[in-house]
C-alpha cells in the first residue's frame, strides 16, 4: 500500500470505560478531549463502511487516508434488542487490531430498515430504553470502539409520535454516550430526501456529532427509469446540489454534513440505450472494482464498461455503459475516477465535513490513490472539543 507521508490523525486517549460510569460521577482521570469529527477544525473527514459480507477486504483499505470505519452492520429488533451482529466483535479481532494500529476509529453501525419494526420500536419508551442500554453495553464492553453510527431508514409515513420518539432516542443515546465516554462519536445516517417527513434532521444534527447524508440511490434498483445513482448536478432534483440545499434549508451546518459516496452501481434492463431510458424490470447490483475474492458472484462495473464501451452522461458527468443481449438493451451506471473526483471537489468547494465511501471493499488501489490526492493536503490538525 502506498503511503503519502501524512498519517491519519490519532484519537486521544480514553478514560476507563464500564457500565458503572453511567451511575458514578465519572472516572478519576481528567476529562478527555472530544472525538475526531468533521467539526474539528478546518480539516476534511474521510470515512467508509466495512460491510460484513466483504470479509477480509479490510486488509487492502487505505488506512493512512481514513479517520473512521463503520462496521456494517448490527441489526435491531422491534423490541429494542440487538439482533444479528454478523460476528461482531469476536470474529473481527484482526480488523479491530488493524484499526488500533493505524489510529483509525472503528465504529459499529446499528441498523433497522423495516418500517413496521421502526414504528413498533419508537412508539414505546420502554423499548427505546432497552435499545439505549444495549448500545451502551456494546460500547462499554470494548475499549477499541470509537463510537456508534445509527442507520435507521424508513421510506413511508409514520405517526408523529414515532417521529418524535426516534428524535428523543438519539438525544437520549447522545447523553448516555457522553456519560460513558466523551471521546466517543455519535453519527446518524440521513436520507437524501425525506418526502414523508419521517425525520427531524435539524434536531438530529443538533444532538449528533454529524450526519452521514445519503449521496446515492438517487436512481434506485427498482426505478422506472435508468440514470445516475449519485449525480452532483443535472437530472432535476436528483443530484447532490438539491440534497445539500435541502439540508442547509433545514438549518444543518455544512460542516456537520458528510456525503456518502457509492462504490457500486446498478445495471437495468431498458428499452433504449439512451440515458433516462425506461426500465423493463428491476436492476442488478454491480461492484466498482473489488478484489477477485470479494463478492465474486457480483458483476464488476469497471470491467463491464471496458467490455461494452464507457459513455459519459453530459448532464451529470457520470459514466454508464449500454449493450444488447438476447432480451434487449441493458444499461449500467456507476462512478469512475472522473465522477468520484467531481464528488470530492463538491465536498471541498462547499465546505462540507467530508465523505463516507460505501462499501470500502468494492474499491481498489486506483480509488484509494484518488482519495488520498483529494483530501491529504487538508488532513491533520488538532481535534476540537465535542461539538454537541
């Protein structure tokens, strides 16, 4: 792995950590500095997701370029208990060791994507308290965990009490984490658009250290038309410009916005090879350029484009490819070096907090080199105090 000579910043030391910290006045040692977050100084924050299904792909990550890695994922049941941890933490001891040695914060992601379970959970304070206790127990059990990320995604309306219940949960969790260890971070995944008004994004940003804003799936696997997953411009409102405007209008500070960047694509059956063509059915997922032993069953977007010819959408600058098989036209969209650089430039020019790549296991050396080039010159500095 190439090293650019500017190492990732190290997190400050942490005080003693145990569940008793929630009941006692605190550890005897002096109060710790706050966690490294996008709001710490004028640096950019570089993070990404290690998806459990990508196995040991972490060995090739650009550790020198990363501040934080999100272990994806630990599921939540509707009763507030933690469900399938996908081997966390015991099966990931080598990943944890590498993160410690590299000075990179390793953060479990707590997830729920079921709208029924979401409503059943956040309508019940007792279930919310069970979830808070479970997360604090998880944090207290391991001194090498750097914080928590919440990934609760709902795409249909919920009752106002459920909406407020989720907001109250995040605030309650933030207080509990502070009581346990103020060097831990709390981040919240936020959807690009929230047309059903499920979330109070401004309130969430006030209690969390930062929001990881969905910068992908602006065209989804099941959409009626094919197009870029992650355009910075063009395509009506389906671009980063519109997403950012939404969050700024809500009063979310730009430095608390970390844009999620996809390292995957979609390939749809379509009616014509032209951008925006009508789809003939659901698409399939492609991976940008992972190692051969990572998701070997998944098509490689970069290789697909090389085989069928890379095209460039003039409206967004995002690449795609098109070809015909026995059933008709197919069209695949993904991000390549040029469009990824445009996203990094967008983050820098608009003074956002940074980027979060999903999933890291789908990248390669060329992706990491561009990531270093985009953000290394702005890295370094001393972490500021906790922002919330």
